[in-house]
C-alpha cells in the first residue's frame, strides 16, 4: 500500500477541509500515480472532492458513520473490512489519499510514501505525522520546482518495516 500527499515543511495538509495550495503539477502527479488504481480516503475527503468518486479509480471510503453513503465508491466501516477489501488488489496499486486521520491511521502499513513537499509554512488546521518519524527513509527527490508562487519537490520514501495486515 502507498501513501500520496502534499505537505508543508511542518506536515500541514489542509485548512477548512481544503488543500493548502493549487499546484497543477502536483495534481498531474497524483492523477498519473492513482489513475486505474485504488484510492482510500475518509468521509470528509470524499465529500470535498469536486468529482465524486475520482474518475478511473476504485474508491474506498473508510467511515465510522454507518449511515454514510458514497455513490460510486465502496464504503467500509472498520480496519478489518478495509484490509479485507484491499487484499483483492495488488499492494502497489493501493493509495491512501486523505484526510489526516486516515493518513495517520494507515501510514505504518504503507510501503511507499509519495510526498510533495512545499517549501513553506502557512496557516493550517490539519496535519499528518512526519513520515521520517514513522520508519520511512528518503529514496529519491526531484529537483525543486516553482508554480503559482510556491517552491516544492516530489519525494519518495520507503518504509523499511511496514506493519502487516
């Protein structure tokens, strides 16, 4: 299983249930990595999407709200149900993509983390755990890029000892 996220230097990911930045290159990267794959997200992330579910992906929503419905997506209510569902897919084809509680809950189970790091700190109300503090080691980093006034790079981290499910 993989994790894919855009963060600031202090691992902020959002404010008011919205992304912190509009970076078309990052959105293109996300689309390239996840198209034709499985994406796992929480209820609020699902509801924040402009198109639901994301086109050309299998969407799984983890929600503790037993009444929650997500047309076009599979809703699961427990980790056990989630793990049973994703066993039907290749691990490398599964991407955790938000929000913070889902990232933090599943991070230790991920083999790879694709992290777009925006080289700044901005007002935010939503943060995830630092992958480097959870056993991930930097494998590669792109050159720094600039877009819409923001400097960022794509980093790939490998989890040397992911938890099994």
